[in-house]
């Protein structure tokens, strides 16, 4: 009877959380062997090392971000990944771009491939938005901060990508000139961005 109860509790937890980590079972005091049994029975799908999802649960378009957020809660999605999330680029990044505080080690994640950028405390903590997808909290930079980051890291992603993002943001009025200027100063790219901000208005 206890095994049946554990099984049901694990399935309920998987349904509620969207993505289930092996260690989440500690909270409900269920043995980890149940994950193996439920996967074998086709009731859970293994989506990464130590990560499971209820079988038949449709993977969302943000599944790779959900996996990274579950494995590395400190990570903030940035640059190309944030541009894609905010629908501000035509590029499809091959890696998930994350920001971590300076001095951090890259999180050990088998899949999806990640690209980490280290940021100083003030730059790392500025402009973070949180959104929920399938029960997982994603930390992602807002639009104005993302544009400033793109200019800051233009050597990594290309100045053309930063300019495309800035034009798109201003054309669609997704961020004000004041917001862009504020983050340009925080990211110390005010001098780089000034002429482009003047051109796009």
C-alpha cells in the first residue's frame, strides 16, 4: 500500500511541478527507486540527468530554458536567449545563454548546451524579470537590459545583432529611450550606445 501511495505522490508532484528533480523526492520522503519504476512503466519521461516529466506532458517551446532553470536556479537568461524569448531576433541560438555572478563555475548540465557570461554584482542583478512556464520559474533579463547587454558583449554576439535588437525595440516601442539609457549606464556602454540611440530616436 505504501508503495502505491509513494507512486501516486511522485506522479502528483511531477504533474504539479512540470519538471521533477531527483532531489524533489526528499520533500515527500519517497524512495528514488520509484523514478526508475515509473520511467520503466512509461508514466514518467526522463528529460535529462536527474530530471523527469510526467509522461504525455507536452514539452513547451521553453523546455530547454526550464531544464536549465531547474538545474541552475541562479542562472539568468541573457543575450541571444533573452532576445529570442522576447521575440526580438530572427536568430535561433544553438546554445542557451546564461549570466552568472562573477567567479561562478559553469553549471554542469548535459543538455541543452549552455554558454555562460560572468557579470559583476550590479550588472548581474539589474533588470531581472521572473516568469513561470510549466510550473518552473525562469529568471530572464528584461528588454532594455538585454539590449544593453548585447552592446556590452557585441564581440561575442556581433554588433549587427545588438543593432537589430535596438531598432526592433524602438520601432515596436518595447522599451523607452530612458530605460535603454539607464541600463546602458549600468552596463557601462553609454558611450557605445549613444550614437545609435540618437539615430533610432
